[in-house]
């Protein structure tokens, strides 16, 4: 019994990635894990990219309006500087961070810190997004969550952009994006191409 308790008290560093399309519950899962860590009286710090001001400048907020206080940062290197004396680090919207985030998460995990990262694995064109693919490769645990396709009810594959524009980073909500399965996404892209030719 004492051995089990001492193992529980000494948790080795690890990286957990929660990824998927928009509206799949990534941030919700991040908040759930971090609130459990806080309940266990662990020192928790949450970071998000400073460009993400959709719901709040100083909180991580899910689409269901659950929230947790956070620290907005400009770059991944700031996370290392602000994580001393922390046991659990949460990082939301990780796809918007620079590629240095991979090294930062590795460094934190090597220090014995549990790192929980949430982000989009693909952009609106179905292309792997930012540092997320590399984070999935080095993670101790990867959880892929799924939204429901708004066209057919199957598991969503990608976040389809509803408004014109080719810029990769565009913050948005349900009026700008919709979750679609692979087949419905293919049909939507074909229809957009057809419309562009007429």
C-alpha cells in the first residue's frame, strides 16, 4: 500500500495530446484533466496563444462555455520561462504555436512535469496543422476526439471552412466552420470547385 501511494505522489513527466477537428471536445477534455489535477492539489498552469481571444483573453473557454484561468503567451519559449515550480502544464490551441513547442513539451516532461496539450490535428484543407503531428509522435498518450458530421451524423474528419479565404489561421466558430466526415468533406470541396468554375 505504501509503495502504491509513493508511486502516486511521484509521477514521472509525460506528454498527453488531445487532438481532433473543431467542435470535438478537445478543450473540454483539457479543462477536465486540468481541473482534476487541481482537485488533487497539484500546481497547475495553463497556457494559450495570445492570438486566441474568441471567448476570453485570460481564460481557456470551451465551446460549451466551460472555462479555466490561463496565461496567454506569444511563443512556446515563454511557456518554459513561466513553468518553474509547476507539476501540470496545460496548453490549448497548440496548433497556433511555433514548432519550438515540441522541444518545450519534451523539456517539461523531462523535468518531471505532466504536459496536457490540446489542438487541431488538421487545418481546414485536411493538412496536418502546426506542431501537433510532431507532438503526437513524441507523446506518451494521444487521444483523438471526434465531432459529429453536421451533414450525415458520422464521425467528423475535418473542420470545413464556410467562408471564403485561403489564410491558414482564421479564428472562428460555427458560422465560419463545420465538422464534416471524410465523404461529406470531399463532396463539399467538389461542390466549391464546381461553383468556382461557373
